[in-house]
């Protein structure tokens, strides 16, 4: 789900988001939907092109977004040019946010801070995100200067933004497949008897040294009072993504830190 927003009225948010929507439909084979927070006057509405999202209750908004995320590859969300509590509560559900207008860089940074705050402390926002199975909002930044990009509407930028969103989708798709494979392995590890963890990991194909180290790491966490399955869950990403040397360094640092605390 990709959001477009500006604090300034008549800044071209709707035009830009609609042009990106049309670009994705024309240049990719992905299924794309469009949601507008405000009213659309010229477009033909359908099940894949909705407007006046602000008039729906929170429950209806949840239902619509969840249904569309299941049916569509990408959703373009036109947050429109207005600053309201409703907009601020909906922005955390997008996966990428474009703040339109080069003059709004400072505003975009502050907006991101508010979004992050709402994701942590606002119950309605947290429930909405949980309902959608956990989205992460971030604002795109330029590589060289690491500053928030503002967009002034043009055909060239429509192409650039469309390419970014398509790249995002492909990355997301591959990430989902990787996560699925990881989850299968994790389920197998959870079924290994606690006393046979090292042997079970080795039989699953984990290197001998890494399996032995991971087993010792889990034991260390248990000694410190952490639940066995919680320790498995916390350390599993490091088992999959870290090299043996990196995992060993983590283990040694944690052991050193604990030793220092006892002195």
C-alpha cells in the first residue's frame, strides 16, 4: 500500500497518485487498486477505484483495506491535501509514503515522527496495523543527501515513482517467499526436543559449529531466565541470517556483559 500526501491544499496529490495508478496498470501486469480519502469527480468508480474513504467508519475502513490487500498486488492511497486526525491515523498503514512538494521536507520528517508515535501509542492505529498483519511506514529519502524527497507533478516523476513502487513490490514478493521458507524451518526447530536441539539442528542441515553455538546460546538465555521457546524465537533470525563468526561475537559480547554485571 503506497500513500501520497501533502499538507498544502491543491498541491496535485490526487493528480499525481492517479497518474501513478494509471502508469502501474499500463506498464505492469500487477493488479492495482486506488483509494482516495476525499472525493473524486471525474473518475469512473469501481470495486478497484474508491473515493470518500473519510466517510467510512474505522471498522469499514479496516474491512475495505484488508479485502483489497488480499485481492490486489498494490494499493495506491490518495491521502489528499489536508491535515486531520483521520489522515494521521490512516497513514501508518501504508508501506511507502510520498510527501508531495519539495518545500515540505521538514514537515515530512516531523510527520514521520508522529506516524511512528501513533504506531506505538495509539490503540486504534495499533489495532488497524495488527488487522493488516503488520505494516511498516517509511518516507522515501534520496541516496546522496539522505533527505526526504518532495515531488512536483510531472510525467517524468510519474515514471520514476512507478518504477520505485514496482521495485518495492518485487522486493516485497521475494521477501515474503523468503519468510515463508524461514517459517517452515522455524516450525521444524520448535518440534525438536529441547535436549536434542543441537542434534536436530545438525540433521536439518545447519553446520556443526553453528548448531553447537546456537544450542549454547539458547542455554545461556535460559540460565538468564528467558523462556526456552522465547529464546528460540529471538535467536532464530541470527541463526538464519548471521555468519558463524558474527553469531559467535554476539554470544561472547552477551557473555562478557553478563560477567561484568556480576562483578
